[in-house]
C-alpha cells in the first residue's frame, strides 16, 4: 500500500510499478527518461559502470524532465538511481 496524507493506494492500482515497492528489473528507476533497474544491472554486468545517471542529468539540464508529474514520489529520481546502483553492486 502507498499512503499520501489522506489517500491510500493499493499495489496494482498505479499505472506503473513503483520503484520503492517493486524490486523487479522491469520497474522504472527513472520515469522521465524510462530507465529501468534492469538497464542499470545490464550496464554494470557488461561494463562495470553505467552512464545512466549522466544521461539523466543531461536531460534535466536540457529541461526535458517532468519528475513532479511522472515520478510517483513527485521528485527527482537521481537518489533512487544511485540507491539502485549501490544495491546492484552489493548483490
């Protein structure tokens, strides 16, 4: 379940899976630029690094993000992306 002050939204009632609630690889870690956890995992497995955070930062600089509307948290995803990278590296 997700709580937003007065509202309660149950898992499955959202348009997309929510990063913090779903650990799957097909879940977006960046909703604006549609990067999934699996994209991070693949980059790290193949190259040992990922340029996804840099690509997101570039998109933000270009004014192409819409975090307030697209991200269920209503905020920038870079913290979630960094956390996902750390989790993948630790596993």
